[in-house]
């Protein structure tokens, strides 16, 4: 019960901060970041959160039922915009893959250069 309290507390604080700041960032995201920070700073013990988190993860399929019903209810709108949905999905996936790949290559190159410089410095 304590773990569920902390999860709901940080969710509530995140939503309140989101409202106060104009809602630019979702309250759920702010709450997750705050909970993560509290766990990292050991203000909240992971053992306290773990049982509630496992329960919520186990019931996660139930949380998607309303979205599935909404998709089924608005299938005509989806069909009317299917090409736009497919094209935007494919283009955005390719862009994410390219950016992630280039970022990894750049970071990997920098790490190798740093390793080579450190190796030359030690020798």
C-alpha cells in the first residue's frame, strides 16, 4: 500500500506541476521523473515501490482496453486517414533510426579517440 501511495503521490505532484507550468510537459512524465529522482536519491526505497509496480505492470493489459475500444469505435476515421498514418509512421521510424544511428556512431568515434589518446598518454 505504501508503494502505491508513493506512485500516486508523484503522479499527483507531476500533474499539479504540469498545470502550474501551462501543461507543456505531461504531468505523468514529470511525476515519473520525480519518482526516479526520489529513488536515485534514496528518498524512497525501491523495495517499497516494487510490489505496487509489479502489480501495476501485471495489470497493464487492462489499461489498454479503453484505447482498443476507442480505436474500434473510430475505425472509419482511421481508414480515411490510413495513408497519412502509414506514411508518417514509416518516415518517423526511418528518421529516428537515422538519428539514433548517427548519434551512436558519433559517440562511439569519440570514445575510441578518447581511448587512443589515453593509451598514448599512458605509454
